[in-house]
């Protein structure tokens, strides 16, 4: 097991506490091979939750927002479309503004 991994979530960076349920859900999906939270940056606005950004060669990129901060989340998956559908069905995905 990799040094910073807890299940499928890499824990090299801190994770916004408001995003923990979404990360647990992502790591439980069979179509997800790994979840890599990025750095946390300050933000303004009141939107909270996950927003789809774009597909990557290895999966997809999401932005997780909480009150006062935003965090990049990279999802490693062979089936990124299935991941998006699962996030939408659970109500975890916001529309891109």
C-alpha cells in the first residue's frame, strides 16, 4: 500500500472536512481506481459541493468547494463517465458555473 493512501484516497494533502462524504463515496465505487485531493485554495462565494471540470487521460478532474475554500480532486478511473453518473445520482455534483 502506498505511503499516503487510505483505501483509494491519497492523503498527501489535507482534505476539506466538508468533502469527506463525497471522497468516501468516490472511493467506494468499483469504477474508481484512486482519488487524489490537490491543494486547498481560498475562494469566495457560497456554492458548496463538487463541480466537474474536465476529463483527463487517466480519469477526471473535480473541484470540491466548502465555505471559504476550494480543492482540486483528481479521480483515476477507466470509466470516468460512470463516475459522473454515480455522482449525479447521489446528488453530489453541482452544475458548472
